[in-house]
């Protein structure tokens, strides 16, 4: 029986992009289905992810898997070439720890530092800088979080390399700059230049335009509140 | 080289610590238990978990592992012979990870709201908790445990929250057993297992702790 692999994703979703990166690293063929996550989620998406109703969802031979980090581990365990997670249990634990740190701490705080207003934004900005500093410390002079090659944490951190740039430009706020976080900045450049990653970058202009519009809407509603 | 395993924990209030205690007991791993006073964290804790400064922390031959679900997987992978927590099939493993993640996303927040909020906010939280438990009942189906015939990753992830149910029910004035009898039946099956019953805190003590926290924070 031929293998059937589908990815339900969204062009603007960092979580969805992670899965595409992993599948490309593994050299696995898949069918991509674009979801309109803001206005019109498909019946199939709702069927395959009834609990969270979100992208990404990977459907492998009709069996759905949801939640990006869960999907990444599934991909790594199903296709063994080019491992994403290390073999050693302690190194795996470290990778999972840092991936959790990124998703539970960095992502929400960085978003807040862009999307909120006034004193809330300032506080989030300060927190975001502290978190990025901690993350940068984990690089410890390595080329990637995974060592010599891209790994689990690098893929999860692609939110930082791919999204923070255009969104901070849209917001007019400097979060990730070369002088503030030289090692993280360097990591982002190395990461984006990897052949598999380079061919699969999200559309920067589209992200920039989307967030500019979104922020204008938020700023005007914030000004109306104040 | 002699193996050294230490668990930094707070015995009777941390659901996350309870998960680790059950896992270590299931695997038959001998470890040293170090009780932490969360109001006065030890140098060891701050050294082993400098980022979050939280328990539980598993220290194995001097190397720390933090975050309870990360610790559970580490325990499963390091001591693989006995009582597998995760199944061997990648799809089943993905399902187990998904549901453990679901529990983490939902329960702590809802529990807190049920214990501390009033009126509409509390009612909404109660309903959401019941809906979540019913969803989990659906996932359990006819199986004795989420792990199948034996305890598994998801069972360990969820069962410690049971110690807070008395607190939720009393603060929220509702009965979880009436709404979700299959879920409570599952918890009773878990409690018959020694590694679980020895690792879980006493719900009365937990309720007392919740009341104390509310008082300290000026919540009625």
C-alpha cells in the first residue's frame, strides 16, 4: 500500500512551518493543505483535530496527529534518517526541556511584547529580552542547538529566526538584534542559510504586511480605550 | 560506578512531583528523596533548576532533568526494562504525548479558577473541567487504564490531579463523580496500585493546603 501523508497547515503559522522543515529534513513526500485558520477552517481539519481545532495536523495513512512538538517526535520515530532528536536519553531530555521553554515562555512573551500596548508591552519586552538571553546561553558556542546539525530545538526555535524579524519590523520594536544577542542572531542566519531551510522560508513580505495590518488595528483599538 | 538518583520535590502539594514518584516506583528505581520548602528553596534546587527554580527535579548522577513530563520520558528511556510508560508504536506514543500535553494545558488553570474564582467565572471553569474529564473518559473507553492493561504515561500524567478533586468539589460545590463516574472509576483502579497510592498526597491535606493558600492570598 502506498504511504499517504498529509499536512494541514497555514502559511503564517510558525507551528505549521516546523512540520514542513522536519519533513523536508527527512526527505519525505507529503501533500500540503492550506487552511484558512482565521475565517474558514475546513471540515477535515475539525474532524482530524476536534480537541484544539488548530494547525498543524499531520495525517499519516488516515491517522491524525496534532500539536507540533508531538508531531515532530512522531516524524523522528517514524522516519529514521537524519535524526532530529539525539539518541542519548539525557540529551533528549535537554532538547525537550528547551523546546518546552521556547513554546511556554519565549513564544507567548515575545508575541506580547509586539502585540500589547503601553506598560504591558514594556514589561513583556523586558521579559522577552531576559528569556532570549537565557536561550542564547544554551547555544554555548555551538553552531545549532542540535550541535553540528539542525535538531529539535532549532526547528522549534524557527519562530525566532523566521518570524521575529518581520514582526519586530512591523511593530517598530527591536527585540532580536545583532548587538543585543550576537550568538542568537548568528544562529538565526546560519539556520536560515541551511539548504533545506532556505528553500522553505515563510513569505517575509506577506508576514510583514499581515502584522502591520494587525498591529494598526490593535493600536487604534488601544488608543480608543485609553 | 554506583548510580545516584535524587528527586527534589515537595511531597504533598505538587501534582508534578507525584507523577515522578509514581514513575520511579513503577520502575523500581531506588532514589533519594529531598523535600523542598518552596518558601525557602535550597541551593541544590536553585543550582539544578536555575531557569524555573521549581520542583520536581530529577538528578541522575549529578545531572538534572526538569519538567515532569520530560522527567517521565527520561525515566522511561533510562530504565527501559520494566513497566514501559510509553507504548512502542510511534502513533500510540504520539497519542499518549498529545493527551498528557492536553492535561497540562487544561487542568492547572481550571483548577485554580474553580478554587479561587466566584460566580460566572467559577461556573465556566467548572463546566470546562467536566467537559475535559468527559473527553478523557471518551479517550479511556473500555480500557482499564489509558495505557491499556497497565498504567502508562497518560495515567501518570493525570492521576495526581485527583488529589485536588476534593478541593475543587468543595470550593466549587459540585460532584465530579456524579458527572464523570467512569473517570472516578479509573482513579479508583489506579489507587489500587501501590506505586500510585504511596505517591499520591492525601486529598484532605491538599484541601487544607488550598484553603491556606487562599487565606494567605486574601481570597475568600
